[in-house]
């Protein structure tokens, strides 16, 4: 297993600095991680540092609460593309979900996916599975499949619980081979990482990537 190629080396703290992002990117290059996942404010910095490497730049949309208007999220996707991002991780509107406003969620997922793909970016939708019922997770996955999203992602790491093996397995069963699963939130050990991958995750969002790959050797 090339664990390094599963990892989105992540730093999303609200007070993270340019120096910290620089260090994150240099670590990602050194360990050949798949991507860095960083705040929109730091996209230009990250893109510049990793430009001559294989490391991709992922950023977040509507993070971490997800209740921004769809138009705002669309503009954020445009900006991310212009500044050099390759992937966007977009938080779903939990307020709409709690109101059972599935039409809103469906329309938003289609619009954001269309926008990301227009700019040749992959899009991951963050479900916040620790706050959802299994039936809601399944219904969301089906909706994102219809929207032709690239990934479903467990969590922001800021709300509720993080990734669980059970949630990843539910998402993978629904997604099949048509959509990938990213496990994120609380993945700090090699054992946890392997469990997530065995449950169906093809990407891991973690700030502990270096620890994981060192344990892999």
C-alpha cells in the first residue's frame, strides 16, 4: 500500500499562517502526498510552492458550516480555480438538510459540480456524517451520484464526530465505483488509516500524514 498517495495533507486552522502553509507544502512534496488541503486564503501560496511537483492543491468551500448561499459557493469555486486549486471540498448546507429541503440540496450539488468540472477541478461534498442518520447519508450519496460529483467526504473535523469506519462503509456501498470516498476527521494513527481504506476510502484528510507514513515503513 502506498499510503502517501491516499493523503490530503491538511491544515485548516483559522489562524494558520503563510509560514505554516509553506511548511505543509514542503512536507507534502517530501513525502509525495497526493494533495495539500488548505484555506482559500492560502491557495496562491500553496499553488506556487507545489507547482513543479506532483502534489495537488485542494481547498474548502463553505467551510466549516456550509450554510452560505449557493451563489457564494459558486464564486468561491471560480476564485479557487483562478488561484490554482485542483480540487474543492464543499460543505453541504446542513440547515437545508434539517429542514428536509432536498430540492435545494440537489440543485446546489448540481450547480457546484458543474462549476467545478467547468474549471477542470474535482469536487468533494462534505456530509458531516457524525450529525446524520444512516438514511440521510444514503440519500445524500445517491443525490451526489446523480450530480456526478467526484467524491463524498465524511467530515470537516470541526463539527460532531470525525470519520468512522461505519460511515465510510455506508458511503462506499452507495457510491460503488462511480464516486470515491474521502475519510476525514480524527485520523491520527496508521491503524485508523488502514481501517478507513479497507472500508472503502480512497483518500484520507489528515493533519497527521507524516506520522502515518512513518508507521507504514
